[in-house]
């Protein structure tokens, strides 16, 4: 039988607010264990949570970016279970009335656009982190993470392949980064993706039995885990076995999922509204304030780069990849750089140089205005592109004003015709072979001669002018 | 003279300290000596902080000598229920679970008492985790009623009521979830107030039922209620449920009198279930208030019969959640023989909690369980809304509601312990105020023929504690007979 997979994704995002969601402790992954703790996040007797408004702001921003409806009235609930990483033995979360609901995210897969429904995005608190000594014996709990604000974003079962899941996660992460609400670091756990996977006979409209996969540490891991699960489930069904509804862990080393089912009994979380917290009431003005604060989002920006600035699909994609890069590009254009040239420099030399240094645009010392200035110097013939390329590593490393550097180092292009004509005669004399080829009709031979002239001027010659002078000289003979 | 200092009210005490008539150290010594003499018969304290209290009193005296104002409660000795967190000493909730627990922080009310210049004498007994009506559920000891040592002081703030009635502090603080201040105040013949939900910060009160709990004072008179409520009330940024409303000057509104005030008498509270002796004293108090110019009007609170059922569903549900954190992992009792995490939870809770606490955790777990939530918890919340509406409706026709605090006077030890349902029914007149979130107080209104105090309960509109204090003050000034000191006081 032919099957089709149906996939939904749950993504947990740690919001990068300065303090935790219900107390004033620092929200910092890199602090020593149990240093960002207080009676509230340790669940001491008598303490009370107070909701961090920054969490509501950030969650609303994500909700709006995902085209969600923002609830005018939502509430915080308690979700109960016993585990040493859960200080109060309940997690404060949102059960039946999430802050954000009924949104969507448009993604692109193989050039085609596809809409993934967002069921909900709700606010909750992260748990502490348990660590165990190798071989057992001692378990420790680090409560730094307990009470870190967490946004859970849940999709509809609208995803039908591992590639679509990958595209969704990539687009979602891009939005979260644009909003600057999370570090989105999967290795550090600030972004965690858990796919729900089921398969059904192709054409069927009912859903098959699903499994949930946890412990996936990268987007490509998610893709592999989904591919594995689809194959595993299809194989089970084909051989007459049933798929069991369960949680499975991704074993990245072996490339397989493993059942994590401990007991048959389902959890009864005994949700009820947290009486310690007031309902979250959002009025029009609050929602509007957040809407106004939203940056231009990745898709809109890419569209503007293509339609208004006439960039190619590829360039618009690369330049718009991160908000920092797109901001850099926009700033260069505002400073007067022609968009296409700015995009060429960024997607080419600049990103390549940064990549060599395992760095990104935020570490680039060359200001966008300096890039515009450099492009201007090429445009007005002050320097050649070759010189610009030579200058670039220094500019990226140390910054500075390109014009001043060009003058200081004497890199101004030689555009003096008399000087270049003299040089052209010498080049023709020294390289009679290529000169003859050109005369015989091989126009490409001029490239070699121009190259020699550029070498002789240490790149300072105006290549266009040299080309012209050499062509004239050879044609007039 | 200093031998009698422990008999003074809080406002008299601080006035005499300020006037130089006495000093905080002298007052504190008077109380410590009196505690020494009566505590063996009352057993209200779980811990007396003798040296910290002396040091604190000296600091207050030094501040006064230096011309500073140490606050409205300067030098007044206070003791507090042991479910309020203090850095000093232990915070045990009278439970084996927390017998060695030291809080890393002070409750907001403790900070406020400090800021007001009060001298903390120590921590008081209670029913374990504030669950009970007699103090017999304390895992530590039994507190006796200062009016009759064969009788219970009431609960759960039994230690706080008995301590005050025995003059072992100038005032005390307790907590009231379903009557835990008003019932023992009634049984022990003192004033006790449960403020409006949100009036006093709950930060640092070990939670029993978060939507019902309020901290409040036990005092010797109405003027002290005014003084102390003003000192502990107000918005606290650490408690999201505390109300951001101004705190009135109760000491001045207190003297406005009750002339023209309408006192509502709910017909559902004055029934055959009421002990005749109690009814007689309550009626006399109402006549005294009428003599002061108040108008008595009959009102109806039609959903009263559901209050106990609703209360025991909501309070146990919240308790099962609030007490889940006592798992033996980070603090509190930890069973030494646990072989697994599940064992650790099961054994620590089974041995750390007493039977009544376990009963309520199990009840609460049940009513929140999948499949039962709608039938119990959700339905109870809806009924709670109806109870609240009853009061809204009633308060369109009266300013204050008056009822007996309890159908009976204090029970004898053991009288109700075999039948939890009978015990729960003792809360019949008090739980509604918690469910509706409105303020209530109990004030003594005479002795029954068995020699035990009877309490009059006054209920007010939300955040209108001023009307309750004004009414209580008017009653005190009406010339109605006062109780005099308790035999063990």
C-alpha cells in the first residue's frame, strides 16, 4: 500500500528576556550551576510567581509574526507531575486559553509556497536541568533553567514530508531571530523541536496513530528522525503490526528512534487555573504597540529586496537570511550604494571573508556606509575592483574610511592616459605572441595583456582605460 | 507596675512607650515573664525568641532615645502563626514535613511588622499546614483554650488565638482560609479579622488554598485592629493577587459611629442548627448595636447551603497542588530508605504529612483528576460565583452583615476528631466570606452559660474593612458587658 506521512511540530523556544518569567533571577544559560536562583524559582514554601511582562510582549510579537489571533483574555494554568527538575511539582503553563492561537506560516519548499497552520503559541516556564554521573550514583539538579520563559509553538498536522518540516523550522527560526526574542540555539536547548509523526494510506482523510520524537539536537536531525519514523511506521503497517502511540527518543549516533515509553498509563496533569496569577488581559492598545514594534519580517523583506531593489531571488534570499545581514544591506543602500552591487559584495567577498574567519556580519568592522563609500570609489574610477578586493579584508577586520585609506596608501587608480599609453606600448613589446593573436582576430587575447598591465601597476591601473588603450594601440598598427 | 504591661492593648503599649512611661525592653520582659508562667498550661508557642526579642526591643528603645520614629507599632510585642516565613528560627507549619525548615526569606507581613517597629516574640501553633478547626491536627503539640483547658482553642490559627487570649503577646497574626482566624477568635474570646482577599500580601504565607488564604490580626480591641491592619495591608509587587488600592486610615474612620448603618441578618444563618446560648448572646450584641443607631434588616444569602461543599472542593484542590512541592528533594522531610525517586516521594509524603493533610491532598487530587474536574472543581467554581453574587445582592440592602461566627462555643478535645464531616460543618458560617473574597471579623459578644466566649461575625463589602472596624468599635463603646480576662490569661 502507498502511505503518506502527516507531521505536526511542537517547538519550545526559550525567550531571551533579561530575567526569568516569574521572578527577578537572571535568565542566563552560561552562569555557573544554581547561581541564578531565588526562593521563587526554587519553589520554597510561601513564595508567589509574578508574570514578567517582557515575556508577554515577546510572546505576542511571535504570535503576531505568525499571523495568530492574540487572546484578549487568557490565563496561566498549573500542570502537575512529579520530577526532581520541577521545583513546585507543577509547571505554570497555559492549558485551554493560550495567548496566541489560529495563525499560519507560509514556507517555501522546492520553489513552491505552502501554508502551515499554527494551532497555538502559549507561555510557560522551563524546568530545571538534571544531570547524572556517568554510571549512575549521583544526580544533580541545576535550577538556573527553572523558570526561564518558554514559548511553545504548535502547528496543525499540515506538514507532509521531512523537507517541509525542515523548511518550516528554518523559516520559524528566521522569524524568531528577526524578532530577537531567542538565541535559538538548539545545542544549548534554547530551541527544541519535537515532531509528531503518523502515516496513513494515501488518500485517507483520517489520521494514523502518531508518535512523538524527542531529544533532537538540530534541524537536520529532525529531518532524519522524521524520515526514519516514516519508514519505521510504514514497515510496521505493511507487516501487519500496529503503530503504538508513544514518545520515542532520537538516537543521533545510530540514526534511529527508540521507544521511551515507561508505563502504559497516560499522565493526568490535573490542569487548573493558577490562583496565584491574574488573567492575562490584552487590550487593543497593547496589541497595537507590539504590532508597531515588529521589524519588517523575513518574507516581506525578501519581497522588497526583489521587487523594489531588483535583486535576484538568490541574492535576496542570502542578503535577507538574517536580520543583521539584511539591516547591513539596507544601511549600505541608504548610504548610497547601488543595491545590486551592494548585494554582490555582501553575498560574495564579504560573506566569504567572514566565513573564513568563522564569523558573521555582526563582527564586520566595515560599516555599511564604508561599503557604500567603497562602491562609490569604484564607480567614480578612484580605485579598481581589484584594489577594492585587496582592501576588503583589512576593512572587515579593522574598519575605517575607505577613501582615507586609499589616499593614505596611494592606491588611487592610474587614469593618466599618457602614462598608460606608454605602459601599453611596453606590454605589447614584451608580449608579442598574445599581441599577434589579438591582431589575428582572437579578441580574448586582450585579457592577458590587460592582466599584465594591471600587474605592472600593482592593480592601480584603471582596467577599463587600459583595455581601451591596448585595443586602440593594436588596432591602429 | 511592669507586671501588668502584658495586659495592655497594642495601641496602649506603643503610646506608653512613646510617652516614656515605659520602654520596649520593659514591655518585652513583662511578656516573656508572663509566657514563662502561663505557657506550660496553654502551649500556644512553637518557639519563643527570647534573645532576639530582647535585642530588638533594645534597638527600638535606642531609636526612640535617638529621636527617631520606629513606626506605629514601636515596641509592641507580637507573635505569629508558624505558617508565616521568617528568617529567624524555623517555619514548620506544625508539620513533621517542615520540622527543621529554615526559611531563606521573611514574609512581606513580617517585613511590614519590622518596619512598623513591632517586637517579634516567636511562632505559634496551628493545625498542620492550617488544615483543621481545633488545633488537634498539629504534629507538634496541643494548644489549650485559655478559657477552659479541656477545650480546643479552635483552628487553624489556634495558637494565635490562645496566645492572645492568654496575654502572651499584645497582638498576633494568623491566616484564614475558611474561618481559621474568626473561628478561634470566637472560641478564645478575642477579635480576629480576615481582610478582603488581596488586602494583605500573601507572600511568605505557606499556601494552603491560594484563592482563599488571607493573613489577618488577632487583637484585644477594635482600635488595635485599625492600627494593625493599616500596618500590614497594601499592594505588594511580589503578590500578583494583592490589590493596588489605598489603605484607609482606619483609626480615624473607626470613630464615625454606626448611626444609620444597616446591619443585614441573613435568615439562612439564624436557624435551628444554632446553639441557643450562642443565639442569645449574638442577639444581645445586635440589640446593643441597634441602641447605637444601627438599623437591623433581614436579608437572604440563598446559596449558603452549598458553601461547605464548594469550600471543601476548592480548598482541597488547591491544597493538593500547593503541597505537591514538599517532595523531599530540596528541603523538608526526606525519607532515609527510598530506593527510587518514586519511593522518595511516596515515603516522604506518607510519613511527613499527617492524616488530615493527606486526606485533603487525596480529595483535592481526586476532584482535579481527568474525568472528575468538570463534575467537581468546575461546578464548585460556578457555585462560588453564585455565592459571590448572593453577597453583591445583599450588600445593596445593607452595609454590614452580622452572623454568629460559629454555631457553638469551643468543643472539648476529641469531640469532633472522629468525624471529619462534623468537624467541617463547624466552618459553616465562615467559609462563605473566603469564597466571596469579602472581609470578615469575629468579636467577642459575651459568655455562654458554660463559661465559654461567643463570637459575633461581621462581614463587609470588598475592601470595606473600615465598616467592620467601625461597627466593632461602636459595640465596644456601647457599654455592652466585656468578657474580662480568660482564666489562664
